[in-house]
C-alpha cells in the first residue's frame, strides 16, 4: 500500500505543476478540487526519499509514454512507414528490457498531413493521453501548426521529421528540436561546390512548388550570394499533381545550361534522369538528398543514365552494395528480420525511422531517472559526437544549448558504376533558424 | 419543349423538406443549448477544444445545408470559401492587428461577395455540373494560396501562425473555454439567422427553386438572383466558420484546406440529414469523431474502416440524423399516449 502511493504521488505532483497556468479557471471545474488535494499531499510527502527519481506526466517507474503524429493516410502517406518503423524499434527495445527498466509506450496518431488535425492529435496526446513528449511528428505544415502550442505547454516537440530550416531556433522555441540536415544547408553545400569548381556555371533549377522545394531554392541562392542572379538561368517549378515533368526538362535544356539542380521527390527525380538521357542533355547534375535512393530513383531511371550525378548523404543507402558487410547495416538487417519483417528494406524512410528512434533511445538513456520534460530537452541538447549505425562513417550527432540541429553534417557523393562513391571531406552546413 | 420535359421527369435532386421540419421545437432547442453551455465546464481543455471544432465544422455544414437543403444546389467547393475566411481572419489579425472578433464579419462579407460572384457563372449549371464546377474551385484554392504574388500576406506554403485570444475583461477562463463560448455565441446567432432566413420570403423562394425551378419563376421568383444569393449566404457563413477555425487552430496553411475538407463537409451534411439544420451538428460530430474511432479500430486500414462505418450509416439511415430524430420523436409520442 505504502509503496503504491509513493509511485502514484510524483505524477500527481507534476499534474499540479501543469495546472498552475490554469488556476484561474472557474471554480466549478471539478479537477480543481483534486488538484489542490494533490498539492497538499505532495507538499506533505516531498521529502528526501523521492529526490532521486523525478517524473513529469507520462513517465513512471515502469513506463515512458511517447506521442507521435504521422500521415498514415492522405497525400503523404508514403512516409507513414517511419512511424511503423519507430514502433517496431521500440518493440525491440522493450523486448530487450526497456530503457533503465522502463518500457516505452508509443502512441502514434494519424493526421493525414492536415494541420488542423495535427493540432487536434497533439492536444489529444498531451492533454488526454498525457505523454511525456511528442517525438518525430512529420511534415513542415503539421509541425508549424503545433509549434506554438507545444512551446506554450512546455512539452518537448522532439526531433521533428522535416528538413525545413526553422526548427533550429532554441531562443524563440526552446521546446522544439529538429533532426536531419536542413534543406537550405544542402543546396548551400552544392553552391559552394559550384563556385569552387565551375565558377562560370549556367544553372538550371527544377523544383517542387512547395515548402520543401522553395527551401532548397533559397539555400542555393543564399549560397551563390551576389552571383545567384547571373548564374541561375532558369527556375522552373512543377506541381506534385503533374503526371510527368518531361516538358520541364526539355524547356530547361533549351536554356543551354551546363548545371542542372534537380530538386525533386523520388518519382520525378527518376523521370528527370531518364528524360535527360533521352534528349541527351548532359549538364553537371545535382540531385537532392531526398531522392538519392538507389532503390527508388536510380534503379528505375537506369544506371547508365545516372552516371556522375552528384548528391549528398548522411544516411547509408540500404540498397548500396558497398555497405553489405558493414556492422551498422548488419544490425539494421537483424532488426528488420526480427521486429519489422513487413518493412521494405529499400525504402529510405525505414532507415530514417530506425536511426531517429536510436537517437531518441540515446537521449532517454542519458536522462536516467530524471524523466522530466525539462531534462529530456536538456539531454537532447547535450548530445556529443554520437555515432549511429545508420549514419555514414564520420557523421556525428551533435547538439548544444544553442544548436538544435542534431545532424548537420553531410558528405558529397558521386554516382559511379552501381553505387554512390563518397568524396571530399565531411561538410558542415549549419544554417541558423 | 425538351427542357421542360427534362425538368418535369427528372426526380428532384434534393427531396422536398417542409420548412417546419427543418428546425427543432423550442423545448428540444433549449435542452440542446443547456447541454452546450454546461458540458464544457465539466470536461478537460482538450475536449473543450474538440467541442469548439465541432461547432465550427457544424457552422460550415449548416452553410452547405442552406445551399443544398434550402436552394437545391450542390457544392463541393466549400473548402475554398472556408479557406478564404480563414486567411482573411488570419491576415487581418497578424498583419493588420485587427481584433479577432472584428475579423469574423469581414471574413463573412468577403466570402459572401466571393460566393455571390462565383454564383453568377454557376447559374448556368445545375446538378452534377455545378458540383464539378465547385470541385474545380476547391482543387484550385490551395495552389492559389501558394502563389508567389500573395506570399507576403499568406506566408506561402509555410502558412501563418495566429495568436489565440485571451478571455476579455479579465474573466477567469482559460483561452480554450473563452474561445468555446465565443464560438457558441456566434454559432447560435448564425443558427437563429439561418432559421429565420429559411422562414422568410427569401427562404420560401429558395425552397420553391429547389422544388421546381420553372414553377418558381412562374410565381415571380427571380431565380437567378435567389440562386446566387443562396451561394453568397452559404459562402459567407462558411467564411465565418473558416475565420473561427483559424483562431481555434492558431494556424492557417494551404494544406489545411484541400478538397478533403470539402468532401468532409459534404459528408457531414448527408449524415446529418440534407435540409435539416440541427443535423449539421450531428454531421460535424461524424466528421470529427468517426475518423478517430476508425483509427482506434485499425491504424493501417483507418480509411477502410471509415468507409465501412459511412456505408452503414447511409445504408441504415439514408436520411441521416433527421431520420433518427423522427423515429425518436414517434417513440416519445407513443410513450406519452401510453
């Protein structure tokens, strides 16, 4: 009996914390009574015995509750596999004994990539399911929609699954943190490469007409600086709803450009590479990391057509033969066979979900017995040189109180033969938010 | 000649609903009102937020109900009006610093004008053709909002973050609670306006057009005027709902107002009962809560489960909540007699 009440107490105590902001509620609110009672009890018992273990809503001696929001339905449903991979990875962690003896409860909801629904689901997770934090919600518009709410509630919005640049803003939004290298820094790296190796380039850009495409384009222009206006000879955009982008490629070729910046999602990237070969346009071809997958882009487009394309990467490509005997890749394959047999190995999203879940497990282990929201953010902001099995050799996760961009390193790669060949140094492309 | 034949033989698109049957009795209305006033005091803030969304989508469904149930015109483009309303409110609040309450009538007026203008060319169309024309409007809207020319105001693809208002006069209420009662007040006002509209001369004109356009014009109803007017009123109310939605969700982005929203609203109207105004709230509850239930049953097949549930509703109660209400009324009547 005694030990039982001890277990229950800290949660209630924190409940009172969360309520402090809403103390000005009408007296009829029935939770008010419970809250003040909890306050009294908490005050009585907050002695040394409980000092070691600290919990916020969502964490106990046996459980850590984590919320997640994914587009399992709707236009971006292809990314839903990330949530499924994460679930599978946490199953693995739980089967192996959990984190410091605590099992992970992973509650993942569908928002259909619709921001109003994201807000509803986030509120459900925080206020009804009472999770400790929300992990890896996907998409720029959905995350933008909940950012203000999460920060006003002081609930971590951890490792968001979007490459937009604005997530690295610890001053304004101390409860929101990104994960992957952002889009702008990637094109900035290409811009640096172009300025150095092809200073008189005439660049043709093809980009998807949405936040992702525009972010990339901005990075390119910023990277080229004053020369952007003279170097970029054409900016052509396409809509996701278009069946084919062939006509855009023909148009871009007609400009006589000798550099092609290909900012497209996988289906269109494959089309672009194929069309380039067909009409024999052979510029220096930069392909964004989003579409650098051998399995879903290069193979459909054909190896011959893909030679010498330059891209950048931070994750190992699961369909690249060079990682066949790599220890990290072997662990990944083991995980897939045992816990996620239905997962498509070639799908880059699976590797993504696997890696980000590993990153989270690292943070939670570092939290120890202090599972408060504040400590989760503190530990997430003090990752030092963390290496994960899915990251390219040499790429490390680093954060600090002023740097909320965990992965900011990438390496350039050139497609040669049947796989990507990494070249040059590991590049750092931090862009502040 | 053939035109007359067509109209005469063609089954009316929307079943004729007598105007009394479009609303609730006084007693029931008061019970509903009491429920809406008291429930938020007893539940968590999250539920209060869901109830706010219930009222907001309820308004949007009500607007469609006036158009379809009242004047017999279809629209799959309500999401476009909703988006215009939401953006109007958001832009006025964030760029011009206008008080949130004042942005709603402005959103309403702008959407009324937009709907009225759209109603002009739509006059030549009817039935499925009109539905398709409005469908085009709904698909075009998210892309229009992304256009570079407006980006300075709309925030482009990134959308706009809206500040949630605090309760005024230092009322001891959380933001959610205040917004709920604010929305409730707006909803009640619009509901009363709609009921009176349908009972008025204009309402009778709407219904005459719905039942038989030729007969209506023979009676001296200006068909063109009233059809566009119905579009305008419907768009105006949808715009107010959109404005409220932007304030409640605190964010507007093109992805929030896709064709899916338009179809949801249409669905809500059918489930609630076409032409039965109180059914709008039931329909709105359906589109908010049933997807959550479906997701609870199966995550991977949530869409399929939703489809099955929807099919069951349409199959068992083809006239939606109205049918349920009528059956319930008859049961109560029988009990009283016994």
